[in-house]
C-alpha cells in the first residue's frame, strides 16, 4: 500500500516517554511538517511554540494537570521532554480546524521520524489564564491567541503491542 497511508494506519499515541532529549533537527522537521498543514484560505494562522526548557515544560504540565483536575504529581504530558504548543489568532473563525491540522501533521511526522507523540488537550484553558497569558508575554508572543492543543514528543518508554484500530462508520451517498 502507499507509504503515507501505511503511516496513518500505524501511528498511535505514546503515553509513556523516556527522559532522553529529542534532537533539535528532529524537532525542526516535526514543526516544519506542522507548518505545511492545510489551512483555510491558505492563511497559515496557527503558531507553534517549541518548549524544550524543563522548567517551563514542568510549569505547563502543572497548569494542565490543574485544569484536568488530577492529583499533584500526575504528569498529563506523560514524561515527554518536548511540548509543541499550537496557538491561533482568537479572531480567526477557523483557528481550531487549522490548528488541529497542524497537530495532526506533526504527529504523523514524529511517527515517520521514529519519535513518539501524543495530542494533549486543555491548551485553551491554560492560555486563557493569567499565568498562560504571562508565559506568552515572557516569550515575546503578542496578540490574542487561543490554545488549540499540545503535541508532546519524545522517545517512547517501551514498545507496546498496538491494538487494532476500530474503524468508524461510513455512509456512501451515490
């Protein structure tokens, strides 16, 4: 079958990562794939914030944990050392769709590069908070942005047996 279709069918979310660093080259390639995602009117509105700084990564993890309602000590990023945050202009009506395509492309690219990935929600709530807005300001990001999601990256902690995918329901109208 086609290499791209095979990759789409084989990719799974990783929920346990080693602490090993991911090379800047691999991170850049994953981000590049995200930047090539389709977008409404070709506007390319989403932006990507690559977080490799452990202190900031842990701060984001704790914010996400609180939004999710988990106990202290739980890491909703599953130990991944890299967090790629996708944000989009709040005033763009297609921000969620465009940002979602960015994350999808990045997860497929990570899979192709033998790196684990997982989409983590709650970025919207994180960056609506005063702390989230302060982080963006600290990073020099100006404007009104909505958090679309996080794409966490890292070396999977272990190979695991992948369960077969369930298929969705399809209706043809011919």
